[in-house]
C-alpha cells in the first residue's frame, strides 16, 4: 500500500463507522 491508499481507506472506514454510529443512536 502507498500512504495515500492507506489514508483513503482510513477515511472511508471513518465515514462507515460514523454512519453506523448515527444509525445506532438514531
């Protein structure tokens, strides 16, 4: 992986987690 790839993956992961948290909290 390049650094930019890891950054993109991390950003996508954060967004997914935030969506899941928002769904859980309603």
